[in-house]
């Protein structure tokens, strides 16, 4: 799997822009906190700054493209400053990151993988990493050529001429060479901006007027869910529509246990959660229910609730120190109809607190399974899981949905959803 950093390193190799270490020393004059170093551009993450024997790296700022060091305070006169780190010949890390991202988005425009996911750096096939690096190198060379186009020829008094425009000509020749290299790779591999498009005829049902699905062949004793061939409708050169849920797509491997962790922030007090696999977006047919585990702060288990006759004050006991304070808004669930609801903490102890209810009948409940939760926005961590047997019986593409269920009204609201893919593999996935 490609990463932006690995592609940036590959582009630096193609450009000959390999990082080099440096150490420079100078003496502060006591009048400024800006110092021009002798090296640029720099990698700010590697720069270490010492004022005498004091490390001032954390309080200093490096302008990567210009090689300027800015200290937090003006250094005393005659203070010896030592700066070390890594510098490059042409580009900063941020500049190459931008170039590589541009190259990936243009190279992968309108393309999806075998599971229908939009191609990006995380889903880019290994064989396409080098063509992307070559294309990014071409963009970088264009940038250098633009910079050299502003140079002028220099003529010395002794008759020596330095044709600065020669650098522009050499760079443009390199651009053309790299363009040809990228074009040949794309044509031969069938990828990128110069891929060869091949279209085939598809059968259409007379009854529905839609394409007839094609399924992969299976062994006679293969009882797994039939795998449909992901042969999408031809676009005839038009841009393929992007999946509406590319940022929340999940992938499982058939016959292997699946688990994923999702974190969302919201006010979900007084709500339980459900996670399901559906046939498709908006469907009411449940293919499979996830096993769901929720972790969040500010939730405590109630073990007892009491109220004296003639009083509406409810005393709640928790299994551990609850940390609630007077005035906190809370939601109580799982006790009984006279206690469940939204309250404000009236008094608070270590494992007890009181709230004002509406009933005045006597109440004494122990060994409860209810819970109390602070009614504020906070982070919830959801762990969704399926067993190996469940993944074996799921189609290649379904739709997952995580929803809240209001414990008081029963209202169901979807939090997040997306495409769920099941990949078939014949070897262990590490």
C-alpha cells in the first residue's frame, strides 16, 4: 500500500533531491531574533537549535523554503548559536506533498478498484506507484522550469557569457523525456491518463431492460454466498460517479473475523445504538447485525434507587464513584418509568446523588441494571465486529449502518453509514 511519504521519497530520488545533513554556527548580535541560515530549503522537523548549551528548538520557528530561523526572544549579544538538521536542493516536504497529491488525483481520475472504491493513495495498486512518481516528477520539473524562466543571461566584462536560459532548455527536455516515459508506462499497463480503453458488449434483460448480472464460477461444494462480478456499466469515456460514502467504507475478508473501531462525537445520552448490514442504502432488509461495543466517559452503572413516600426526591446509588457535580444535566435509563428521564443533579456524594422527580410514592429498588449518563457532547468509541462464519455468508458488497435508538420514544436516527465490501482471499492476510 502506497503512502504519501513513500511517494515523496520516490520523487526525491528521481529528482536527485536527497536530503543532506548540515551544521552551522553563528554569533547573535543582540538586536534581532531572525537569522538567515546558509541552507535552504530545510526540513523543519529535523532542525535542532542550541543557544550556547541551551536547547531552544521548541521555542524556535523555521521558515523551510527560505532557511530563516526565528527565535522566540532576541538572543543576547555574543551568544553562539548552533543549528543542525536536514536540507534539500529543490523542494520542501510540504511542496512535494502538494505535487504528489495532485499527481495521484489526476492519475486516478474517475477510476475505482475491483470493489468499487475510489482510487487514492491508500488503494493505489503497487504497480502504479512508479508511474505516479514519474508523473509527480514531471510536475516538479515544470515548477523548476517556471522558476528558471525568470533568469537572464549574464555577460562578464572579460567577454565570458553565462547563458542562464540554458537551464530552462535543459529542464524542458527533461520534462519531455519524463512525459514520454509516463505515457509509455500508462499505455503498456493500461492505467493513468493514457490508458487504453476496451469496451465489451453486455447482455440486457428483455423483462427489465437492465444489464444481466454475472457471477463468478464456484465449486460444487462451495456453499459460500455467490460472488457477483464487479463489471460496472460502461461509461464510454465519461467520468465515473464517485461513491457517496468513500470516507466511511469498510472492508472485511471472507471467512475471517472482522472488527473495526469508529469514533464519533455527539450528544447521545439516553440513546442505545444498533449497527446493521443492509442490502443497499435505504433498504429495510437486514443482512446481518454487528456485535457492537460502546466505550465513552461519563457513563455509570446504577445499583439502587430510593424515594420516600410524599417526597419527589430520588436518591440514586452507583456501583463506583460517579464524578457528577451539582447542576450537571444527566439522563437516567433502565430503572423504571417513574425514574427514567432527564434531570439536573441536586446533591452529590461519592457514589450517590439526588434528583427531583415528579412522583411522590415510596420507592426502593436495588441490584439494578440501569445507567446514568451526563447529557453533554462527548466522544463515543464504537467497536463493530463479525465472526468468521458471518463474513463467509455476506455478499461482496452490502451497506452498513450505525444508528441511535431513543430509549424513551424509540426513534431511530442514523449516525453513519457506508459501503461494506467482503473480499475473498485464499491466503492469510497479514
